[in-house]
């Protein structure tokens, strides 16, 4: 059976695009097992005494061999994220320990480590290109962080920790998805739908009908959940969904979906891992490959921002409470009232609603506007392309130079599904690299172009118009999310680096990787962009200037409150991984309460279980790194300030410099050097405060 599944196995075909049309869960075990065996054999061969430690004889062939495993496993990870049905979950979880074990073995292989150290200390090192030197430096650093220098008797424990952490992270994510899917509220009384937008009602009606039920079905997936919290006049309905959302994957539900024990175990293992490496905390380990230099530096950065934001946040919450009491008759504003009161105050203060704005952001116009921004800024062309996909909703595009040369391609998966993990993210299907021919003739080398996955969780089209499906409409926040993830995609696709290890987002410091994504968000606020990316769902009219002016006036509505919320998450994450003892008497919730006493202006109910859903830090790679969003926001705002200084958001010289110094160089040089090359100086926080409306209290 295994032999049959190796023959024409789509996971072993690296000649082009992933073959999602023929890929099944049964292909996973045979393909990944074979690639693991091939990689182990390659390691044995390249670490032999007969192979000299040089770029051509050792580093390049090792990267070539490992890329196939990375690409194949990347497809499995991706499908597990976007089509988490039982068969795929089982296939993924069957091989996850094997893959984790292999990378832990590699990270501790002293012979591999010795070869890279030999290159770093050789005469050849000085003659290597800057990208290749950077790769060698990263490899030496990463071997140390992976336990290569540990005593032999401690390596098995370190490896076991790595395997268990990978499994715990996967389980954390699966529990959250299962707990999200486990809840539904079916409303029978139409009176409870007062205030809800028509499209939210329609989607709820269709969801109930799909299950043969009368009434309206609401779930905890964002396109269903958020409109209820934001618009439903029924306080009972808001409270019911809020409580269900806030207590997901916790002790209030099925024990097998409770993330509480997983959190403590993850923290214990990360701490033990750090101690084995000789660090005082996991946060210290996390910062080694980042821009930030120390835990105190990041704490100071966050607390300084908190002090600057606090007066604005206190004004925001006072305004909300006063409005709730005086205009809505809500004497005590509860957590499930905040989004509702915020929306009502927004409408009262600026005379528009997010729902009104949403009618203008129709899917095809938004994509056309996004593509126009990219084409104008970076001199490329975006066109529809064809490829096998994992779901009928997925679209595929190609990026070309003006002369028709392929730059890269990307999949776009916009809509929420029950089998898709929450949030929005970019991942890679393939990285850019120079593929060296068997011949030594340089002209026979070819460039492997990059491919990206862009994933969101937006509302799909609902209802009909003139007998045809109405197009999907997006909130302005969703449009910002799409621009954000596309920024990550551009970082991946527009790289000009030919070495895979530092091409695109590879090798970029984690606290700088959000720079391009946050930079792109600015174009959602440019009037020169919006008429071309909007068309009213019923009339086809572009967004009126008067409505845009109201949006702009409201741009920093509650910005102090929102900034403190992000700082709260960042401080909680950093302290959780630096000064919290997971084996002590104090609970994770005790620490969160302490952080909230320091920075929060809104404290959720005692039964709120935010940590149990904090996917970023327990399953998304952001452990001790959630501060990166704010850190990179300083960089991105400062970069956009260069366009503002030029007086043109599409200034061609500034756009070319951003492409040349930030996007195209990827991780081939330190992020701070990229920033200085673009901006001509060190980063300053002023632009972020200005963009957030926080220059004066």
C-alpha cells in the first residue's frame, strides 16, 4: 500500500504548483516518511569526513535536500489549517511528531554544526556574498538555540521537549477550532434580530436552513459573531454570544477541548528548554534572533507607549460609558455592550455606520483597488491565473514584470469556513531561489519563483440580486486585514534574493516582519485609492467623498483604547515568558489580572478565558513576541512618513526605494540596516503617535 502511495504521490512532485486536486490524506505518511529518510541519508553523507566544509560542497546541497521536505510538509500544514476535517487532522498529527523529531535531531547534530562553524571561520567566508554569509551566521546561531552545544546526556530531553511542544501547539489550535464550532445559538423570535444588518440576518437564516431548522443560526465565527456584538439591540443575544466566545476551549466546556492544562504545560516546557540552553527565561531565547536586544528594553518600550496612550484611552472609555448611560439607557456598560455602544457612538458622532460603509466594499472592486496599488507602487502586473485548489472558493493570481516575466504567484482564500482556522495569515507554498543546473555553466541556472497563500475569514456572498448571487461585501476593517496580509505576501513575492534561507520573509527578524504588512494598511485610508476600489453593492456608485471624510474623521475613534489593548496582550505575553513561574501557586489568570491593573481601562468579567484562545503565542509562533506588532508599527508608520514627506503616497522614487531597500532584500541583511537605508536614520515613534491621533492629550 505504501509503495502504491509513493507512485505519483502529489507531495513528491516538486515540478510546479501543489497538486491539491489529487492530494489525499493517505498520501501524507508515505511521502513525508520518504522525505525524512532521504534527508537523514543526505545528512549522513554531507557530515562525512569526505565532504569538505564549503558553500558548494556542503551548505548548498543541504539546503537543496531540505527544501523538498519543507515544501511537502508545508502543503500538509496548510491543508490542516484550511480544511481541518478528521482525515486531514489525523494525517497531520500522525506525522507531526516524526517531523518535529527530525528537526530536533538536525538542530542538535554536532557534525552539521561543526561544518557551518568551519565555513564561518574559513577564508571562504569573507568571499561569500552577503546573503550567504548571513545564512551561515543564522545557521550557527540556530544550532546553538536548538541545543547543539548541550551535553550529550541532555540532548534527548531537549529533543523530547521540542516534539511535545509541537504536539501541544497543534492540539491548542485544534481545541480552539473545535470549541468554536461546538457552539450555535438558534434564534426563533425575529424580534431578537432588531438592529442586525440585512446581510447578517440573511446569512443566519441560510445557516439555519442548511441544517433544516427554522429561525436564524448564529455561531462564534467572526462573520456571524461580530455583527451580533456590534449591532444587535438584544442585550440577551449579545451576552449569550459574548460569554460563549469568551469561554471557548476552557473548563466550562467539554474537558477534551480545554486548553487550560495545555497552557501550563507549554509554559513549563518552554521554561525548561530555556534553562537547558543557559537562559533565564524563554523570553530571552525568543529575543536572540529579533531586533529588540533585551526583555527590559521591550518592557520599557511597551510601558512608554502605554503612558502615552493612557490619557486617550481613559477619555475613550469615559465617552463610551457616558453615551451608554445618557443615550442608550445602559447604566452599567458590560463587556458585551462595548462593541454595541461603540458603534452607536460612532454613528452619533460621525453620522455614519460601518454597515453603511461595508456596502461599498464589494469583493471584486476591493481586489481591483488592491492590485492597482501594488502595480502603481512596485511596477508589476497582477493577473488571474489557473491552478488546482483545496476549495472551490479559492482564487489564484500571478505577478509579472511589465514585459511579461513571471515574478510570483499566490492563492487567495477569503471566506470563513467551519474547517478553517480563525484569523488571517500569509504562508508560503514555495520560496524564491536560484536553482543551479548540473552543468557549471551559469547561464543554465534558473530562478524558482515564489508562491504564497493569503488566507482570511471574511463573510461569503449571501442572497441574490436580479437572479444572480450578490457579491461579497467587506467591512473597512476587513479591507485593512486584506491589505495587511497582502503586505506579507509582497515581502515574500517581491524579493530579489536568490538564496532561499534569506529570500522574502526568511531570515527577517520576527519583530520587523510586520513592517510591510502594516505599511500596506495605510493605502486603505488614501482618497486617491478608494474611488477605484469601491462600488456600492446595489447602485455600483463609488464611495462618496463626504462619507470618506466622516471615516477619516473617525479613523482614530477609540484609538487609545485599542492601543492599550494591544499593549496589554504584549505585556501579558512577555511577562508570561519572562517572570512567571508556571509551577508556582500563581495562575496565568492572576498574571493577566496584574497586567490589566497596570495598563487596561476595560477589565472583562472574571469568567473570561482570553489565554485559552491566545492562538498567536501558544500555536502561532509569537511566544514572547506579540510585542512585534507594536514594534513593527513604529517602523511601518515611519516608513510611510517618507511618502507623506514626499507629498505623494505613490511617489515613484520613494516607492522604488521602499522596494529596493525593504521588500526586495528580505532577510539578507539586518532589518535595522534595511530601515536606515530607506529612511536615512534610526526609527522614531512620532509618526505612529501622529497616525494614531496621539500627539497631544
